[in-house]
C-alpha cells in the first residue's frame, strides 16, 4: 500500500512550532484539558509531510497553473496529537520506505554502507542502553526502599545510611536466635528513652513508625501532584494502551521517570500495601522512550518505538523479580499488542543485560539475582495436587472478588468528592495501614520480607515463630530437611497472626491500589496467596503427622519423614492469587520458578495457576489491568475478547439514519474557502474524497491535519492563493481557468488513495479482527464502490459496550 502522502500533524504546531526531537515535547503536557462535549473524534495529529513525484511542481508559473505546497517539511511535524491513535499501516510503510532507501544508498558509497550497518546495529545498541539504565535504576530503588523501610523502626549508629541488615553485618555480638539484634542498631525508643523494654518504649516505637509512614506518604503524593501526575498507579494499564497505538503525551517522559523513581521508593517505604514490581515496568518504559530520542529511526516512527517499549516491559519484570525469561514471556502474553520475532530476540537481550546489571549491583546482598530463593528441594506427591488445586480455586475467587471491589472503589473515587482530595486520601489510608499493621509483626514487615519468610522452610537454627514446633527426639535431620513435627505454642501464635494478616491484606489492598502514588499489585497479591498457602501447608503438615497411618498418607508418608513442605504451599498459593488477579498463566509460572529457583515445582504451579484462571474467568472475563483500562475509557481493543454478535458493518457505521449526511470533499470543484469552512464547522479527524456529491464514488481519504497544514502553507508561501482558489485532488491537470481567476491549489499528494474499506454487508466480527490485526483508526464502508459511511475504533468500542450492556459514554478517547 502506497501511503507516502498520508501524513498528519499537530494542530497546535501551526501556531506554536516546536522541535519535536526535544524530549520536552514528550513530557510537558501532563495536565492537558480535554473537551468531550462532542461525539466526534478529536483531530488526529502529526507526521512528516512528504511530496510524491506527481505532487505538482511549478506553483509560481502563472495564474493558470496549480499551486502545490512547498516540499520542505514544516517545523513542528512528526508527532501525533495527544490522546489519539497512531496509524500502524502508515508507520510500517514509512519504515519500509526508509529501509529501502538506506539499502539502495549503501551500494553507492562506503559512507552509506557504514550508515546502513549502524542503522541495523542501532536497535541492539538501544536495547543495551535500556537494559543498563533500567538495571541501575532498579538496583538503586531496591537499596533505597530497604533503607527507608528500616528507618521507620530505628537507626544505625555506625552510619545512618546503613539499613538494619547491613548495620549488623560487622557486629560480633549477634546470635542465631537474635540475629537481627546488635548494639550498632538502635530502635527509636532506645535513642529517645534509652530503653527498648516496657510499654512507654513500645508506644514511642509505635508513634515513630506512624510518623515516618505519614511523612513518606506525604512526600510521595505531594511530588506526584506537583511535578508528574502520570507517575501515580501501576502504569501497566496505560503501557498496554500505549503499546496498542494510543498516544498519551508525557506518560513516558523524563519528569515522569524522575518523580516515579523517587516516589516509588517513598511509597514502598511508607508501609502501604503495594509493591514496586509493577511500577518498574513503567520506569523501564520511560527509560526506553527517552533513549529512543538518541536514534532517528525510533524517534520519528511511533510503530518502531512501540517495539522498543515492548522490550522495555520485559526489562521491567526482569529487574523487578530477577526473572529475565519470565519478563520476555510477560511482555508477550500480558502487555504487548504487536510482538514480531525481532522484538522477541531484542527483548531477550535487553532482559539479559538488565539482569546482569542488577546482579552486579547486588541490592539484596546475597549474591543472588532472585528475590525469594528457596533452599528446600523436597519432592511433592500426587496426593498433594488436591490442596494445590484448592489453592488455585482460592486464588481465582480472591482475584475476581478483588477486581470487582477495587473497580467499585475506584469508580466511587471518580464519581464522588473522594477524588477531589487525593492527598488526604493517601494520608488517611497510610495512617490506617500503619496503626493496624504495627502490632502484628507479619504486617509490620515489608511485603517482600513477608513473602520470603513464608516461602522459607524451617531449619534447626531457625528462630522464626513459623518454626515454633515442639522438639521431640525423632526430629533428626533427614537429608537436608527436618522431619514433620507437632505444632508448638509459637507456631499457633504465628498462625493466628497470619490469619489476621490475611484479612488485613485482603481488605487494605482494595482501597490502596489506584491511589495517587506509585502502586504495584504483584507483591500484595503474592503476599495474600503466600499467607493462605502457608496456613494450608501447616494444616496439611499436622494432618500428615497425626494421621500418617490413614489411607491418604500411608504409602508415602512414614513416621519421622519430611512429608509436607509448608513453604511450597505458600509458593503455590502466591502464584494462584497473582494469576487470579492478572490472569497470567505461562509467564507467571516461569516468573515463579525463576523467582524461587524451585524448578521441580513447575507442575504444582501450573495446576494452581490454570485452576485460578478458570475460576476467575468463570466469575469475570477481565483481569485487573483490562478492568482499569475500561474504567479509564481508553480505546483499547482487547485481543482476548471475542466478538460473538451477528451485526454487520452497516449497523455500526456513521452516519446513522437520524444523523446528518457524511461530510465529504469532492476531487474537484471546491474552493479553498469552502474546504476551510467544512474543516472549521466539524471536528472530524479526516474526510473521504469522492468524485462528486451525486456519484459518491470513493477516491481516497485525506486527514484534517493535512488540509490545515497544506492550505496554511500555501497561503503563507505561495502568491495568489486566496479563498476563491479552486482545490483539486485529481492527478490530471485541472481544466483551464479564466485569466482573472486566482491560481488553483492541487492537493493530490496528501490523499491516501488506498484507504481500508469494507462493504456494508461485512460481518462485524471480521471488521473487528481487521481493526485489531491492522491497527486501524478508521475504515470506510462502501456499497458497489459508492461511499456509505465510516467506522472508527471508537464506534467499535461503543458497539461492543452496548452489546455487553455497559455504559457507552465511558469510552472517552479515540
């Protein structure tokens, strides 16, 4: 398809030209105000203006010759307008033309050959830079978040920049039972009152914990509000929408990156029920978008840039969990809209570089890349599939319930006065979280520490309350693990605390996710599942210990053996709950075994994850990210959603029977003034070009922006072009004009002569597939070659919402 004349531009750049290569153009529009008073699509934005060979030169040869716009591209072109969808077909065509030109020139000189090699290598170099930058930022975020989290509880006397663990590393006075106690680290009660015992010391620590949490949360929400409103939330719903071709100007800019990096540390350190793993995908995509400006190939082509952003999403998960392969699969399964094979290879390379960078920084201080490495490798037994599937059912139920509750809360936030006070909301939720979390040691610790504790298996020297078993003579080590033992007082206390922590986490996460601070959902979901799994695991362990002679355990669980591993149940429960919330499957299983190193537990993880997805899908088809996309009204055609209605294109197209006739341009016979009047009286993104009003035979499609640029350019730089000048969209020379007539203006070069068309009887399921797979913005509807109407992406989304009995006015953008 020849689309060399199919170019668009930003309307504001007519009056405010700016250099689109400057990153500020990508950033400083976070507070854009939109007018949705009309049902029509806002004007589409910008691209490069190119002249075709037949565009008509010689605009100054006399009053009878047609005037063509100047061939030099105008300043301010090259980007789309905010809150609009890119044209994938045009962008890919533009890139093929560019590549064909470079290949042709490479045969002519050595310099051109070197340029061709550099152009081919630039993609890999960009991936290297994205991996290095994202890995370094992730390492810094991990270290800073660990330090500030510990600061809520105390301070290191040897250096305030040390966290609790690093402070006690050099101490010779730690013991196995109290390995986190050393004189170099003092709690706030010890620093203020001189003692760590008693009710007054407890109250001092309690108050300091709440004050630090409120301070961190206040700083986070204030920075987001003041400098980068787009830095709040997870970012993954918006990343999915952007990768589908939507433009959200400033969402991946440098201010968003700076503020999100700082506020992510503060939000995690405040103790709120959120994680940093989801926002790290946003951070990595910001890095990729900024680095794209170093390479012309990616700076000037939105489709190529989205290939880089798909790879950056893989990098984000790679540095979040230390799971490079899982990151690539996450990008492929969950985030990306267009994922060619070349992007798969580059994603793999970028995730590798990012993981290596993170490993070099070693933020966890354990010489391992993974976050929750497990030491146990005890085999699991076939009988245990039943409790694993039970955990999958729990994960699916929790996921569906969480999505409904969270969306209801977010909708309430949008529609009531609650949404007008985001700072107050964050402070109230932080205070509530801190007050309720401090008394329980399992809610006081960070989400990552809690999950690591729950995944851990008990050893002889373990002082955790979860290892509070009764000591009996039979509990000699069997290989590397301990035999099953009866639960003691410490374990029963831990189980009660975990049960309370489970209820607390399930409720507080609902109101936390979606606040105006960076907030990820991976860690809270993993924590809920890990708590439920550990509770079930301990229950199974005690059941096996007291009933090892029953028919269920007789064949494989003998007295004194290590039959049940509670940490494995925590791992399976964590995967089930995260799968229920996000509906991830393959990528989730790979992330989990990369995260823990438990390669032999793939089958339990697969069984629980698949069960979780089935149960959650039975209660609601959408994952949390799709639900938030729909809540925000983004124009996203979900690839997984099936279109089962039997409607035709004529049922969806505009104009409808009660609407005014479709606004069209004729290929000849209209004046500049008439064209300008048509453009000014409507807000359509573009106009079909027909042979004449009577025949309605389709010639092509011209974008509103191209008309504005071309006419404005001709008025400024060409003599004689006035409102009475004739406009021609034909290839042949216009008919002879009277001597006193102003020179005509020929705009053939801006017409897309091969717009996508369907007939009026095309089934809508086929039309929807065309829109999804081709990335279309609009499609013209014809009958025997005559133009009938137009279908836009927004029309399809409204039609699908109407079929599903949803609010059609919730789709705000196009």
